[in-house]
């Protein structure tokens, strides 16, 4: 009600189990493996994923369709889990509370927290520092979990290619995760030849898991 945003999750489809299996593969090597994570598949054709406080990671059906294989999905999920591990949402809330004078707002602390949370999730532009951090820590997690981590760059390139700058909307992973081209260059500096190998490269299996979405 606060945000005016409706999220429709999908439960009865193999793709839901697919993202949960990927998430569970990443948990043990993540920054915060003590967190109880919840992985949700969202019925939305935009190329998007986001994380929220409490260990929630949301993956849009449009992102699954844009990805070429499991490793690319894992790359995005590792990035979002890194946001949780680094407590970026809490830092954003604290920054906005300080800059906007929210603590003096009407409605008491509860109203303040609801307002801030809604803006962190749906309205505030992501911090470029947070995005580069999440890429770096997400890449480490992806490697440690055994995925072909070079696919993180491959997904970024896919997202750039599929985005249409003429539509005026950009309600996708690029609009909420800025500086994609610079982030690709930063990731290139961290890559080794070993990053081309690993799990999650079977595109046919990926297509099978998301069939019918």
C-alpha cells in the first residue's frame, strides 16, 4: 500500500525450485551464510532482480528469460545476496533518514521505517559504490560456489543488448543498477582464465527449467 507496487510471486513452476536451488548453492559461500534466505520468483517481464532486508531475494521471470544459462542467473543472485551481506539497504535507510530529516516526520518511528523501506526498495537510485561492492563480493561468491564466474560479465552484456533506450522506461536491472559498462570493465580486471570454467553452462538445461514462463 505504501509503494503502490504489487509483486506477484510464482510457486507452482519448476523455475521457482530452480532459483531456490541456485540460491542454496550460493548460501554456504556467501558473506552472510547465517542469514535465513528466501528466494522468490516474481511474475514480471522486466529484466530485474532485487534484494530486501530479512534475506529476501526476488528474481523476475523476465530476467530468467534474458539469461542464457544457470551461471548467469547465479551471477545476478550472488550480486543481490552481496547487497544483503554488506547491509546496503540498512545503510541506504540510514543515509536517507539523515539527509531527509525523516526521524522528525509525522507518524512516529514505525511510519518512518515503512516510508524509508519503500523508498530503498522501489524509489531510490542505487549507490554506485554499493553496486561495485556487490559485483566484487558476488563474483567471489560465484567462484567459491563453483560456477563459471565469467558469466557475470556475459549477463551484463546480455542485459545491455536487450535494453531498449528508446522506450523511455528502463524499469529493469540496468536502471536500478547503474554504470553497467564501467562495471563490466571493473570485472574484467578481476577475471582469470579459470573463470571461464565451472558449473552452470548448459543452456539447454536452463531453457528446460524456465519453459512455459
